[in-house]
């Protein structure tokens, strides 16, 4: 590649991302910090001068999958005569740092989620060091201060991390150990990043955090602001039409945030609110700090504030100690709420978490059967929700071209993907779409306004 600008020689960076939206966001920021060193993205391992595995620890066998990927990367590195920097980032790095360097000595860098801003320095150190460079401390204040401003446009819909870590210590979960204590970014930094994202074309921003509604960032007035107040302030950002946030804990759903759902039109009527179980016994063992009834009453209050609110959740099947009666209580709770969407998981032990060593581990076959029942019910509810949209005219944020020629894709306020016929010039706009049919995973529709009227902004200020 010719270089007449004095920038460093062009190198290729491959980032593989697993897990949650926080990881997707972090991968984008790692690409941002490495860009000034001359690293440009590639999809090809053969071409890569540096490979980052951004890992997730939540899923089953996460660690083993990382090691098998590392085995393949070792061959790729050898094929390039050793000229490849291999880094393991994310929660597996955080949890298994020492094991990674012991079992895969060809790894150059191991870094936890709080150290991404130090990547350039670590790359330089790795170039000199004989062994791997490990960085898995927890200084979150540093990270956000030192990351560069968002460089690559994320598009019409963007993510913005406002909070990290978790102090809840649910029995089954590794997050408090891998991501550390709860930390909220200052409001001014969040507003500045939101304005930048909007200037780069974002019309919808999803605020991210492992425990996002525990947000308590320092406001310009020096006081801690809750998420409700932050949302109201973001709603004032010109050009920002839609706000979402994820993932929330029922215990942190405060009065002001519920009121924001009633009062802030830009706050979209869709909420991911994990419940995990419908049995009070299991919820207690999980250390969730709420009962099934607390959750149901919370849902009632949210729906009173925003009657068209669609709910999503996470459910775990087969937590230690869970009986058939507990499972039935979970099914009953799912029926009582009626979810528009949900994620459900078979319980699997995470080393180091309290649940991993609890008595009463559930047989695999029972877990499978319970999960299948839960998933069948959730699928039914999701399809019913999607079908219930048919006949409505929904404001659709057009995200880009659809799969077929002449087709555009977008999303409703309830986060359903929608496909409809329309010109590409609609990308980034919010247009009325008549929903014609609801399918299990998406909707189809048709523009509801005549062509000359299509560009009008339905929910712009
Ligand atoms: N086993 C199964 N599911 C889990 N989750 C977290 N830890 C575990 C585990 N050990 C699920 C929870 C959480 C979601 C992100 O992953 O439902 O909300
Ligand atoms: Fe994990 Fe969420 Fe519980 Fe925190 S609140 S410990 S992130 S499941």
C-alpha cells in the first residue's frame, strides 16, 4: 500500500467478537485505538498482522472454544513465520488470564475489559517482550478517559456504553468477577459521545451496561444522576430520535425511570428486563433480591406508564435446587407477563460462582426438557406479539437495504425487524409503515404514505 501521508505502514487487524453488545462495542473501540498505529480491519486470518479474540464467559464451554480457536491461530501464526500478534480480550481473558498464557504460550497479549485503552502500549511491549503481556486489573475510570473519541461511524443505530460491572452477585453469574464493581461514566462524557454519534449519522442510541439501570453517573451539577434523568437529558440532543437501554435489573427500576417511559417520547416502548425464574424459592437461591410478585407488579407499573410497552427477558432453566414445581412457577410467570421476545438458557455452572457448588444440581435431561418447554412457550408468545402488529401503522427507522432488490429494512419502536419495498434514499429516516404480516422473527409491511410524503420525519423534534 502506498503511503504518502506519513502515517504508519498499513497493517491488518482481525477482531473476532463473541457475546453481548458490550463486547461488540468494545471491539469497535479496540479498532479505534489501534487505527492510529496503522491497523485497518480485515476478515482474513491469513492476511492479519494482529488477531484479537474478544471473548465472552457467559455461555457454556466458552473457555474451551477460545482454546480451540487459539490452536488454529497458532498454525496461522507459524505460517506467517511468527509475524502475528495474538491477543485475547474480554471476559475469558479476565477470568482465565494465567491459564491462557500457560496453555497457549503463542498468545502475546491477554487483556481484561478495563484495559483496552492501553492496547497500543501493550502491542509495543509485546513486540519487545519474550512472554505474554497480561493486563487484567480493574481501573475503569482510566479506560473511558483514555479511549479516543468514537472514530468509525456505527450507522443509523449505535451503541453507547454508560455503565460497566455489577455488584449484584447473582448466584450463577460471572459478571461481578470478570467485569468488576459497578462503575458509571460521567454524564457530560456520555452526552458528548451521543452528540458525536448523532453527527456521524446515528438516529437511535442504545445505552449499554451490564446493569444499566443501576446507572448513577456524576452530573454537571456534581450530583449522581439516575438513568431516568440521563434519558431525559439525552432526549434533548438534536437529531437523536430514539433511545433504548439494556440490560436492566428489576431492583433498579426506580420511580423516575418508570416515569421517563411515560414522559419521554424518544424512549422506545421496549424493555429487556431479565427475571431468570418465576419461583420465589429459586429467585432467593439466585440472590436476585426480588420475588415473582415484585416482578409482576413492576411490569404493571411499567405498562401503566407506557401501555404499548413490549417486554423481553432472560430465563434460566435448571438452576441448582430447581424442582418441577419451581419450573411450573416459571412457566406461570411467563404466561402472566406475555413477552414479546426473550432469551432462555440451560443453567450451566461457572467455576467460582456460588451456584457452581450448590447442592441439588439438576440432571441434564431435566434441564433440557424444561428449557424446551420454556422455549416453546416463548416462541409462541413472540409469534403472537409479531402477529398482533399486523394492521398497525408503525414508525419505522430505516436502517438500510433489505435482502432483496428494491427492499428496505428497518425496525419498529418494539425492535422488530421490518422489511418493505422502498427507495434506498429512505435510509436513516423514520417513516410510517403499514404492517401487513407478523412472522416468528420479523414483520413485513408497506410504506403507508404516498411517495412524495415518504421523507417526512415522523418523530423528529
Ligand atoms: N447459566 C445459564 N445462563 C446464564 N446466564 C448467566 N449466567 C448463566 C449461567 N451460569 C444468563 C442469564 C443472564 C444472561 C445474559 O445469561 O439469564 O441474564
Ligand atoms: Fe450477572 Fe446481571 Fe446478576 Fe449482575 S445482575 S450478577 S450481571 S445476572
